[in-house]
């Protein structure tokens, strides 16, 4: 596993793309924060408000639309780009070494595990950017128990999106179709979140049921991927 992670990360283009996309996320959210302060009688000091604002940007519109699009697509592209590198490593660059009929279930489970590890690394990068901007605008980061809810939902959304990419790729062997499917999955989840978002309390209604729903979807996709991969031709 360490060998795979090192080979994916050490690519120069990989690091450049991650840095560029992270920079775009920083710039877009920085501009969104500037617009958020325009017209306010007093500064918002609750970091929970900005956390939802950051994690689910598609829920907000108006004069910030351009930056919302940049932020949303940068997060999506960052996730897909990392996953595509994992796919390339296993299914193309080292297909001879890994794609055998022996221990196929063990192989695909390793791919899924490495994918989830990278998703968590992406999420850590996102939260580091968020923390830097909170400090820049002198917003005190309050650690409360319910702050875990949006964090968990975002991670589950990214995992579900990435597994959708992997599943479509396995059954179709088409990167474009897998990319489109994962993008539609992500925005579909965002639309659902938007529907259940309470903009007064800045919380998602039925949030725990939503988490359970995402976990069930991830579980179903997980077993579907394993089943589809066993039938896949080498």
C-alpha cells in the first residue's frame, strides 16, 4: 500500500495539479468570505456558519456565483484527479502486475481502501485551507460536538462520489462516463442537501438520517464494485 501511495504522490504533475486546485479553492473561498461581509451590520464570528458555507457552496448564490462554481468544481476535480491517478496506476500502468484472476476480491478491496485514504487526505487539505482563512479573517474556530456532522457528511459525499466513479469505470472501462457519473452524483447530493438545509440555524434537517442514507449507499456501491470486478475481463 505504501508503494502505491508513494508512486501516485511522487509524480510531478500530480503535485502541481493538487497545488493549483488547492490554490483555486483558497482564492474562491477567500472572495466568498469578502462578499459575505458586505452589507452585514456586524461580522459573523460563528465558524459553523462558514463551515457549511465552505463545505456545501452550491447552496449559496447571487453575486458570488462565479466563485461558488470555481470552489465546487475545484473540489470535484481534485477528487476525480486523485482517483484517476489511482485508476491509472492499477488498471493501466501496472495492469500486468495486478490484474490477474487470482485474489481479485483482495485486489479491488485494496484499490477501494487506498481511494478512501486519498479522500481523507484531500479532506484534510480542504480543512487546512478553511482554517487558514478563518485565521486570516480572525474568526475563532469553535470546536463543538455538532461540528462533526457536516464534516462527516462531506467525507461521505466524497467517498460516495469516488466509489461511483470506480463502479462506472469497472463496468464500462470509460473514464469519461465514470467522470460524468461521479459529477452528477456529487451535484445530486448537493441538491438534496440544499433541500434539507435550514439557512436560519445553518444545519441540515434529518442530518443523522442523511448520514445513515449515505453509509447505506456507500455499502451498496462497495459490494456492487466487488461483484462487478469479479466478472470483469482482464
